[in-house]
């Protein structure tokens, strides 16, 4: 229940609905909210549903959108590529059962509806229209690419990055200005449609990347598996750790090494390379082979660049390959029509389906595990206590956790949370690290300034001195196996 950022997107959708379907300048239940810079289109769509229906339907939008991409792949392969039904179905299945669709840290896209999947769906449609325009020259394909590209800038930060990076490199590889023109036209259209709001989003995006760059370059990113990606010693120690520390090897394939992630979670990439270099002469008649080759190479170059240490701050490198992987599945289907060699594809599909279901089993195991169920019960008990004993109160969740989002979504209370500016006071900035001396210095003034009624802190051992000091100074009014609630108002 409290493991990913889905609740933020649901919270923003609720804020839009309560604001009369207009974009709010900030989230009212976040005491530190100064601005909203996330692309809002997905949230606007969700706001059309009431809270009960939205909470029930939203998790399935990821699976629905991936299913639509699979259907599109089938029809494009069958109708445009003139492929038989069996090969067209095979192309679609290669995408649908790509193991990466379960995501990192066991967050299945089939049960995770966020702007990430929505942005990838729009990316696929926009680039598909651009491909058809480059192949046919029909202006309505180009117009559709511009419109869909404009929607990307209003839907997803990461997909906006992928769209920009891939199209710039693709334009260079094609020695054509068309992808660049589509990119610029899409952004200008998003500015026009949003009445300039896209510029506000862009400024927030740049600010976010600047903060991420500084954090990565100083080695302070919160998730060390991401901070320490692609280290050579991890690969060298893997054979030994397979027997001594298999969990570390598991993280190597799922989080820490982007090349292994692509190899095992997107085996269609390796299959494409195999076909491309095994039958180079036989593939000269494949429709749009040059356009698709250069598109995939563009995605691969972005992946390679963002896998290096200086550019890790640009996001998980494998996600750029996720954006172009549907076109890899399409190209494999087109290649099969020329080579006629299906066994490699069958083996990759069997491997993909097998790994996919292994991931499903691991996810179910994690969700059904005793610790996961206990933690979910603890979150539900806190929400019930707030609704019955502390409605409309102000909470500080220290250190930061997703309770900051779950509490205002399921209750009518407020939290000491939000997006603040770089120019914020040192006291507010100290909230980034509640174990720091700075937070200890500013704690009292922060609690008084924002009239905090309760502090929620994790029930962990050992406890940091700063957190232990709060427990000594404020009475515990509620606790469970995961959290303490401390009363801090006289």
C-alpha cells in the first residue's frame, strides 16, 4: 500500500477535482507545497473519476495501456507490414511478455497506473506516426506526430526527456531535420494548448535535474543501488556472491547493472542484434529497415550515455530502451518475414514468458509475505486512528516516507511535506535529513512555525539519536509495530 509514488498521482488528481477541474498552484494538504511542476494531463484524466472509482481503476491503467500497444503492434505488422497473422501475433507477444513490464523493485505495470506508462504509450504513438510520415510523406501522419508529441510534454517528465533525446539523435543519424521539426513543433503546441503552462513544467523539470545532478555527483542519492550502478567490481564478484550472497546478485540483475537489466529484462534487444548481424543481406528488403535501425540505435546511444556515471542523474538508463522496445518487436517481425528463421524468436519468447512469470511469483511472494501484510495493516491502523482521533490535524512524518502522501489522500489532515524552492530557508532544507545536526537545531522552530500537532516516526532499532530525542521529549499517543505517533502540542 505504501511502496511507490502512485498515491502522489492520485492525490494530485483529487486536488484538481476539488479545485473545479482547474490546475491548482499547490497541493493544499501539503504544508510546504510552493508549486506543482509535474505534467498534469494524466492527473486531469484521473480527476474525472470520483475518489472511490479512481482508486479502484487507476492500478489497471498500466496493463490496459501496454495491452493497447500490443494491439497496435499486431495491426501495424499485419496491415502495414503485410505480415501473416502468426508473425504479427508473435511480434505483439514479444512486447506483451517483455519481463521489464514488471518494472523495478517488483512494481508490475499491470497493477501500477502512473504517468510513466501513459507517457510511454504516447511516445509509441507519436514515434509511430513520425515513422509513417518519414516513410510515406503523408502530412496527416506528421500532424498526428506533432499532436501526440505535444501531449507527451503535458503527461510525463521522463517520456519528455526520452522523446527529446531520441529525436535529436535520430535526426543526426538520418541527416534529416524532420525529427527536430516535429520535436520543436510538439513543444510549441504544448505551450499553446496549455497557455504557457508547459514552460512552468520545463523550469521545474530543469530544477529537478539540477538537484539530481548535484545529489548524484556528491554520492548522496537515497537509493545506493542506483547511485552505485555499473561498477566493475560487482561483475567480478558476482560468481562468488552467487553462493555467498545471492541477494546481491539478484539486485545486480534487477537494479545495479543497466546492461544486465536490458539483457535479461529486454531480451528482444539481443534478438534484434542477432538477426541484424546474422542475415544482413537478406534484410535489405525489410520495409523501413533504415528508419527502424536508426531509431533503435538512437535509443541505444541514449541508454549507453545515461549508463555512465556522469549522466546517471538523467534517470534509469534502461527506461530509455523501454520506450523504443516496441519498435524492436515490430522490426523483429519484419525480419522474420525475410529470414524465415523462427527458432531464435521462439526461444526468446519462451525465456521472456518464463522470466515474466518468475517475476510475477516473486511479486506475489513479496506482497503476501508476513512483513508486507503487517506493514500494510500498520498503515491502515494509523489512517483509522487519524480519522477517528486526530481529524484535520497537522502531521510531520520524520523521516520522509510515503505516509506523507497517503495521509492527506485518505484523511482530511495535513502533512509537513511538499516541493520547496532552492531558496528555501535552512530550516526547511534540514528536513531532507532528519538525522543531521541542522535538523536538530531547527526542529523546535519548524514544529512551532507550522503548528505541528503530531510527529510520526518509524519504529526501528537502532534509533538515531535525533529520533530518540523526540521520543524522549514528546509523549507517544499511538504506536504499532512500524510507527510511533508523538503528540507535540501543549
